[in-house]
């Protein structure tokens, strides 16, 4: 018997999951989410999934309950005899902890990868990991999608003259270089020194800025400190405008306030993480059609390479 696709969602990204399901052409499956009085989560499927291909959609941004709910849903699917269990994590939390950057620290990304596999995930689908090598932390297949498929048409439609793509730090230079090559644009690299996590001590840039329309490219925006400081520095050095594109809008702390008060013309993000408040400078592009298309390709054992621009 050929397995059928069943799409289910956690609580945190239910709106995105509904969009993915609508793009795929079917409704979300029924899941009951229950919380005990002490806060403990319980999740159960309210329909049969025996022998089916189950896609569980949930971003794992903080709080840790979001990750725990994903693990519970995977475990429940395994115990309900699902044939395939695909963990669809539009945003893979803990990805910034991908190495030991100082003694006696955890490698959180590897720990989460192991937890997903132990829970019963037979495949993982995610977007714009903080570091590409995280795919190697898994012993199951990983479909790593790129938001460039969504961002590049938007950038092209802006039709900006004297376009320059900028990397906000040295680690993002590979990503920025890919955008620059595709758009046949110039490239700038920002160099920053941190006093501590989320606090920038100093910043400079390598490359031509004066008279250019700058687009900063990054995988996520957290407090917005780097982007706002980079925009200010570039305008002081003669840039015509500064925009930023970031796949995952983590936006913690005073991020919304920082962005609203910044020199950025706009910040373009996706809906891998729902915004907690409105901001006039933030534009959201949906990843739902891309995930729906890839889910269909994965289920039908078709190539997904046509979905990549970079």
C-alpha cells in the first residue's frame, strides 16, 4: 500500500504550517495539544497515521518547549506506526552552538540532531542553517533549503542601481558572495569585534561603499545590533541606502525598537519564525510554497535541486 502524506503542526508555527498545507493542497491533520497544570506538554494525533508519511512542522526557536513539542510529536508518530517521519524545522534552533569556541561548552546543534533521531525522525527538512556543516551532525537524510530562492526575485524586482551585497561578518562572506555572483553585483565584508555575546565593540568594512545601494545578507537577525550598526557605518561612509535580508527573524530583546530607530531602509525576512509585533520597516516573505513543493518532491522521490537558485 502506498503511503499518503499527512501534515501536522506544533503550536509555535501553526500559521506557517497552515500556509504550507494550503500550498500543498490539503488541510493540516488533527493534533491535540495539552498542558498539565505544572506546564508539562502532551501531544497526541487525533487520526490514524499507521503506514503514512508524516511531516511534522515546527520551528524550534526558544522557549525550549517548542523543541520538546517537536520531539513528543515525533515520538508519538513512531509509536503510532507511521512509515516515514519527517521533522520539518523551518528554523533549526541551537544552530549557533555548532562548535566548541571555548573550553567546556556544549555543542548544542549536535545534541539536538541526536535528540531528533532518537525520537524517531527518519528525515529532516530545514532552511538556512547557521552553518552548512550541521547537516553532517545527522545520521538521517537532511533537505537543507535556501531562502535565496525567495529573496533573489525580490531583490531583482527592486531594480537598484549600483547594487552592492554585504556580509555583516566574516562568517557570512560565503553566503554574500553567492548573492553577489548571481546578481552580478559588487561585494563588501564587514569586520566586527565583540565585547561579549550580542554586544559589538567596533566595526569596519572592506570594499567600496560610497555611492552604492547596500543589501546586507545574513541567516538570522537576533537583537539587530549588528545590522543597525552596519547600516549606520555604511551611510556615514557615503552609501545611498542600506537594506538587510535575513531568513530567520529571531528578534529578541530590543530588536524591534532597534530596527525601527535604525538607518535601515527595510529589513526583509521570512515567516520561519512568527513576528511578535508589527514593525513598519520589516517586510515578510513566505516560505510556505517552497516547503510545500519540496514536501511533494520528497514524498514522490523526485529531485529537489530545481528549487535551489544558489
